């Protein structure tokens, strides 16, 4: 059978940086193919070439046995290549409906058929079990997770032959991930080929037929996904054996340092109460829209409170500003690193030291040397792949950007860390480093609230786990008393057997 897609010896350089050094990839009709590698391995660059965003320096591409050179993203899309980017590419001020059909609007006699456009948009969201997302609101008003659903829905429009999914579940809960997997199964039956990029290796093993592993811009392994051991894939990815994906550092829980009592915002959370102790890692699970992000934002002072109290180290600081929270030793890592977390046109050094410049100042002036030295130390500790402290952070992969965002909290010496999806878009080797770091911080007596949609990491890293359902935080108990099934059941809400329900 002719391969649906064949990429042979593809090369791409950016100045002196060799992003791809001759990568080869072959996918059959109806195949789900895992493209695996660490951040910076070249996965996204390879797919941007296939989707027409970049032009290759060498190599060849064949689509359905015919030479194919995508001139631009529109040409690639018209040729049957659909792309779901890890970093969302939505138009924030357009509506959900307009975003889903952008560039593929149904028209007649030169006029957009709005009735047909609405029908197609609603159908695409319904296929993902998210027809409750309003079509007329601007995408900017949606949560990151809901925007991810819109991005996926857009790729389902038309008649794609190859769909590239770059970390499609990075912002999705387990329930929504299951919905996506069901959609992928339908696409397979229609003969659509899927390139599936994910750092969740368990997902890849369950979903994908075959795999290709990239390391440092080269293909280093390929084979049958169903028979390979995950330890072998990890070894290919990182170039060494990894014995522990969820490393644990012994730590003791101390006295209460942070407490929320019946916290409520304008819309969400409806009610959130928790007690965080020194040295504790408290995980927060829940479905899309359950109110996890809103709870952290309200607790940090970014969003207005309508009720409840916030106590920090025994002091009532309910209405403190974000600046006061920082001064009290609380740091927030936003799930939206592009708009709230990072200055993408500034250097790594500027981003990492932004909230604590005093430590890199000399005689009242910022010392660029001290700034660079400080940044290099954190880059080494967090295993950041970059040219150096002076490189613009916008040029880094999403995972490396996230590491710098975490490094900023650590540089600021925050004692209480509010982490919203801290490992989103980070490869398995780097995740293990982040987990180890979180354990070390807990051992030092620092406290962490860890919001995540990836249940294995909550169960593997946290001391206690709470579940949010429809804006209410409840069911907080020791991790040993939870299973994935229990967490999903609590997130859906008692009395509901519909696992496609969103909160």
C-alpha cells in the first residue's frame, strides 16, 4: 500500500542552529503515528514544514505517492493537511464560530453562508462533546482549555487527509481526552492519517499504531507502538536510561501556612475551602470549566472576590493585591504563559529576574552580568535548552518557556507556589526534573498547590488531592485514598453517569 505521507532526509537550520539534520517519517492511510521527543528535538519544526509554515533546506516530501512541497499554510490545508498547534493560533477577538471556520467559510456567489457556517461549527464542537461552548462569544473570553477545544474543532472542518496534533491534550482533562480519542478513532475509520505529538507516553502507547523518536534534530528510532517498552522510548528520547518518572523526595508536613475559607468569585469559584501546610504538595483536579484556574487567580488577588477569606501565615489577607501576595512570599504560575506569564519579546534573563531585581542590582543599578549569571544557574538547574540568557524567550519551545516561568518563582524565593498546569507542554525527561524540584522545595518547607489535568502526575507527586466540580472544591483527602476512577467520578459529580459532561 502506498504511504499516505513520506518525509525523507528533511533538513532545516536557523542560522547556526541545526533544528533538523535529515529526519525521515512514513505514515500509512488511517494510521495514528506518534512523533516523540524532548523539547527542542525538532518535532514542531518538522510539522511546521509539513503544514507550510516553514520551508525546508533539504529533503523530500510525498503525499499519496506524489511529490509535495507546501508553499504556505493555506496551500497545505487545501491539499488536505490540517494542523493543531501546541501554541494556540486562534484569532482572540473573533467569535468561536468565526474561528472554527476561519479560512474555510462556506460561501455562495461570493457571500458567506452564515447558516451553514453555524451548522458546521456546532457539529464540530458536538463531535468533541462541547456543544455547550457558545458560538457567538469571542475566543478571548474562553479558558485556555476551551480554546484548545476550539483549535481542535477547527482542524475537523473540511476533508483533511492528514491531521497533525501537536500536544492536543495538554490543556484537556481526562474526560475530554477520552472524547478526543473517540474522534480520532472515527477519523481512522475514514482513512485519515494522524501525526500525534505528545509528551504523555501512556497516551501514545494506547492510541498510536507506530512511533518515530527524534533527538537533537535526528530520527533515532521507529517501530510498533503496541510492543515497545516505554523505558526504551524514554531512553531514545533522552539518550540515557531513566529509572523514575515520578521521583519522590522525603518531606514532612508542618503547620498551616495558607488557608481559603468559602472563597467565591463573581462567577467561579462558587465555594473553595482548603488548608495548605508547610512542606505540602496539594493537587487540584477537575474538568474544564470547573473553576480551578479561577480559584488560583482569586486567591492570588488577580480576580475580585465576592465572598470568603484568605489567610497567609495566620494573617487575614483576604483583599490583598497581587503585589502584596508576592511580598508575602506567594508566587503564581499562570496556565496562559503567552498572555500572562512571559514577556515574549524580552530575554530569558529579563523574564527570570523580573519580579526580583534587587538580587541582581549593584549600587542601585541592574547588573547585566549578575542577571546573566543568575539566569545561567537556573537554566542549568531546570535543564533549559537555549542559546543563552540573552536570547528572546519567544524563540524557545513552549516547554522551555514554562521552565523559565517556574524559575522566576524560585528566583523570587516564593514560599507558597500556586502552579496552574506547570508541566503543560514539557517532555517526560523535563517533567521528571520538575517533579524532583517540587519535591525538593517541599523538603525545604515550601508549599505547593498543583493544578493539573493529568491525573497520573497528581497521584505520583502530591501528598493530598482535592477535586473541583462545578465551581466547588471538595473531596480533599490524602493521595493514597484516591484512584483515577475516584477522581473522575468526583469531578463529574455524584449521580451522573455521563462521562462526557463538562463542569
